[in-house]
């Protein structure tokens, strides 16, 4: 049962990224409505998109990096920061997708001689924590190792204290969800009993209290952008409002615009762990170009 939920956690995270690809970083929701309608399938990005080199069923640069992490833990039978950093750098040697500022700064730090424990940018983007599904899957029976590895992989590219702390937050939440807590119970438990981070607790409280507001309005109020102070409470809203409906949660996330990929990956992660593999629409799985590759790597891990 736990393994099914853990597989659902990983696959839902990847599917969420690919679902967001077509409209990722489109902030004007009227443009989404006009050019895409309701996004119900994995869509090809617009020609002038940040992801113009990608096709329907591909990943954003967030998903591509998460696949590198999954490959590295499968190769090493666990997380190895050196191996992950090597594979991560290899991805970008001939990468035709988008390079965000965190990636550019991290690559510059590596080029200047920094090791992976000191290479991270100062980016406040939540995306650094959105890659952790492969680590949680690998260490689902070992909380302390899961936390340490989640923090280390995040800091390698996003060495901002709150972003690194958020990786631990999600690792702890997923630990409890995989053991039967509801996502909202798990988030409130981690904030109240395990992590005494006042700012994060405030974001969880705000996100949970916003569930009576429609999603576009709630995310517009919190902020659609990548930065953690906007993305975190928006993600909590999506998890708490659609706690038993993964499909609607991920669709509403995309329709809200902005950095829907990082929000979606974390939302999919938590709801996939809660509802299991069967909650992911078959259509999305069949449209996902790397579905077979991911399943094979999970079987190796």
C-alpha cells in the first residue's frame, strides 16, 4: 500500500510539471482562457514560450532536473550529492531548454570551483524544493536520511535558508501522509510540533484558511510568481482545498497562471502520496513522454 502511494507521489509530481508546461509562466489568466481554454491535457507550449523547444508531454526545466535526480538515486541505490551534482551539470552542457537565474548562478559557482555543498544560488524560488519526490520515495522508511538528502539536493542549487527549510517541511509532511495522515493534518502537525518556523506556519495557516476562496483569486492574492513567499501559501491552498481530488487540484493550479510548474510538482507530490497512483488520470499518464522511463527507474530504486 505504501509503495503504491509512494509511486503515485513521484508520478503525480512529474505529471503536474508536464501539465503546467504549456502555460507555464503565463501570468495573464485571460490569455490562458483564450489560447488554451481549460487545460485538461498535456499541452505544447506557445511558440514564444520560455519552453518553446519543448513538445506536449515533455517537462519544464524543473521536471528535467527531477528526472536527473531520480536517475542518480537509481544509479547509486541512494542519494549521493557528488553524483547528483555531476549528472545535474551534465544535463545543462547541451541543454536546449530554459536556464533560470538559479541554474545560471549555480553553474557559475561550479565553474569558479565551488563544490556541490557550496554551489547553491541565493534564489528564493520554491522550485529548489520541488524536486524531492525521488528522495522521499527512496528513503520512505528512513526519515532522518530523507530530510538530510532533501535539504542537500535543494541547497545545491537554491541555498536560501527558507527554501532549504521548505524541503524539510515537505519531506516531513510526505512522511506523515504516506502513513495515513491527511495532507492538511500533516502540514499542521509539522508546523505545530516538528518545525518551529513561524513564517512557514503563517503560510500554512493562510493557505488552509483560503479554501473557501476560488483558486484563481486565492493565488492572485498570494502571488503567482516563483518566490517562496507567494508559491508556498498558494500550494497549501491547492492541497487543502482539493485534498481528495488530485485531478482538479492540478488543473486549477495550471489555470491560475504564473509559476504553476513548481506549485504543481509539490501539490502533485503530496496529493499523490495521499491518494495513490490510481488517482492520476490515465490520459495524462499516456500523454507523458517519459512515463515508461520513470516507472523503470522506480522499479530499480
